[in-house]
C-alpha cells in the first residue's frame, strides 16, 4: 500500500503475513519446561518515526513497550507487571487481553517490526494463551474480580480478543494445539453469552451494553472462522435484543441504567462498528443514527473549532469532560468512523481525515524518540480496532455534519426526552443553549439540576460535573451537600419565557428557572443558609470583573463584596447578577480542558441566607 514490505490491509480475515514465517520455530511443548526465553529489546535508535505508514503510527508506542510487557509474563503465563487492568492478579482474565497485541507483532511483516516470527515472543504468547484459556469456567464464562466470578465484561471482551488472536495464528499456521483450544473456548463463551436466559447479559434494560456488544462483535468473527448454524441464529436474535433493550428512547446506550459519555462514545460505539463490519447486521446502523442524534444535543461545539465539551453531569460511570476537534493516534473513538459512510452526521464528532493527516505528518517529522506506554495506560483495543480501512470524514463532510447539529442548525427549540424516569431537557433560544438533567438517577455518580450553558459566540460558559460535590451548578447546603447530589423531580411549565421547576425530595431546596433570548433566570429557595455554586469555564483571554471593580486573574482566586460579575469574552459580555450586595468568591480548580489547556474551570460561590435570585444575561 505504502511500501513494498507492507501487505495491503483489508479485514482481519485476510492473510496476516502468514507465508514465509520461519519454519524452525520451536514447538510449544519444547518450551513448557524451564524459564521462558527473553524477548530482546529494540535496537538502539529504533523505531524510526518515518518508517511507519501514517495509519500505522499507533503501533509505535506499543512496539517500544512490547519487550518490557512480554518479559513481564511469568512462567505460568500470567501477564504480570501491571500493564493492563486492575487488579493485576492471576485470576483476572482481563489482564490477559494483550495476547492480541503479542499475536499482532508476532505475525505481521513490517519493516519496523523486528519481532515477526520471534521464537521468544511465540513462547511467551503460547504461555499467556494457556493461562488465559485455563481461567475459563465450565459454563464458558471467565472471571475478573475474583476467581469464582462469572464476569460479563471478561467474557465479552475475551470473545473479541481471542477471536482476533485465533485468526492471526490460523493465518500464520502457528500454535495449532492452542488454536484448537481457543476455538473450543470461543464456542463455550458464545454458548454462555448468547443464551437469552443469561441474566448477567440480558436484562431489560441491558445493564452494560458495551460489554455485551463486545461479545457480539467477537462472536460474529468467531462464527465466520468456525461456522455454527445454531449459534449464528442466536447471534442474530441477540442483535435484535440489544437494539430493543440496550438503547433507550432518549438515544443513549444503557450503562447502569443511564447514559455515560465515555462508555457510549469510546467503547460501545466502536464495538458496534466492529460488530457491524463482521456481521453487517442492520440494527447496528439504525442504533448509530439514533445515538448520533443524541450526541447532537450533548456535545457542545467550541466556536473556535478547538473541540467539544460534554454534557457530563448525567454520566453514570465515568467523567470524560471534553473532546479535541482532532484526536491523533492512538485514539479510542477511531473505529466509530466505520459508520460515517452510512451515518454521515456522525462525522461531526470525529477527526477530519485532512486534519488527522496533518497531525500524523507532524508526528513523523518529530525528531524525539518514540515514547513507550505507561503501565495501566495501555489498551489492546487500540490495535485490535485498527484492522479495517479508515473511514474518517473529509473536512468538507465534517463541516456539513457540524452545521446540521441541532443547536447549531436552529436557534429556537425545546427538547425534552424521558428515559427510565430521567428527564433530559435542552432549551435553545437565540444567544443561549441550556441543559438540565432531572428525575431519578441510576447511580450516585450522576448529578442533577442545570448541567450546561452555551452561547454561539462565547461557547461553553458553565459545565456541571458528575461524581463531584464542588464543580456543580447547584445550591449547596451546610456540610457541602449540594441539591444536585440526589434525585430532583422536574415540573415543566413551558410558556415564554420557558419555565420549569425542580427540587429535592424533602423540599430542602426548590429552584425555578426561566429561559428567554439571551437570559437565564434562576430563583432558589432553601430551608437554611446555602451557597450558590457556578462552575465557570474561563479562557485565558477572558476578563472577569466584580461589579465593585475587583478583577480576577485567570487561574487564580478573588473575593469581593458585590452584586455580580461581568465576564468579558470576545465581542460580548456575560453578566451574572445576584441582586443584593454579597460577599462572593471565584477560585480556579485543577481542571483544564482540551489539548491546549486554554480552558480552566473556576468556581463562583455566592453565600446567601436561603433565598437567592440569579440572572445570567448573555449580551452579544
């Protein structure tokens, strides 16, 4: 494709450089006794950045770390060293998932890969596979957090990594005994996962959709390699079930009963893309279209094109705050682009191919050595998802998709979506876009209340966090108890201005909100003294001044007795007023955003006696 030593890359089912591997590799049984051989380190100065094809630069840090990772494998095959997943214990099947990484370097011919056909690498891979397969339970499942556990995650991801490893070894005609064992293990795992009565996988709604989908992707490949008509029928049924029970009416994929930006966008969607490439199941494209529409309300575009802020407060498991506009390799969302030809709107949230090419050219021109990986900060998914031809949108296609994002395409709408007792509210008016998350919450990590404030020129001004009692847009009662750290039922009155109300179950705090053109009014009534907290996203060029003249230096703190603040950004000003003169403060946090770290969260705090009216006017 780009150099003579590199075979053309289609799907994983093409030959992986199998022909021509050394015939004198030792047999597995000859390596069983004694200490495993050591994999030699890279030669001095290797690898050369310029040796990598642009779309294979992601392999470079893994190449640098391969020998240390492989040499940490113990004689019993346990992949020690703490490279991947916790706990780093011999019973944790997920630690073994880098068998795919080992198999890739063992079987693929590249000018920069000195480990193709290496006997030490073969021996240690053989041992690691032996340990991996030996952990499987008789019902086909694998453990993760304890030896006796029947883990959905461990089994789902094992199907993916082992099915791909099996193909690499089969094409290379290596380890026939291990291949036969792996094929049997995959059959057992599919039998366990695809059984509709398996409540670890199949609930209504499905609890961890990313884990189930990873298993379906692996099963689709395993059944292409070793067909089984009965299991194939069960797989087709499973795709229909996950479409029905894994994605709710709001559009997100279920993670512990709610949405989670990280698991949805960085794990679930890529696994769906993998499953789609292996199965061509029509449900997966339909689910992607629905989810892309959801993203269009919950990823907030910075006007300068630097990236997207996440509506993160409703996330149930993790805390991904923002995405850069261009995300260089290695990148967890890369496989999502497989859907772009069928779902062009998804291209808005991915890297444009021209921008990625520029980033890759800069990487190749860098004269510094390639850095290796940090332990735990590795992922076999990066390599296992690099098996398909890239489908990134063009810059022109991405621009079209961005223009169609709902709050960019329209200046006036109210969108309310309800899912499992959760209300997601999006109010767009000229010069304002406001989000709220109300109702029940599936996990203690989610935070209710107002979640973001965005302006078409100023960008994201307020972002409320999840799993945090300080960086929240909330009324905080004594003892640092925010109303957002609990369910808050919503009442939606409508009208112009649009009005809604929410409050704590006990009635300790009740908040009324009105939204009109360029104005948000928030009226708080609490049964005790409280503090209004507002997590402001400030930029280095901003000028923030209290109404008494006290100025804030970006990245620092300030306290003043005033009636409000003025946040000057670009051509306009955001005026926050709280009526009476009060002692208020603004303080920088440790949270910086995007690759250039040009956005910095600062917390505004306004103490009050239990009653406060706050207006936010966006004067642009």
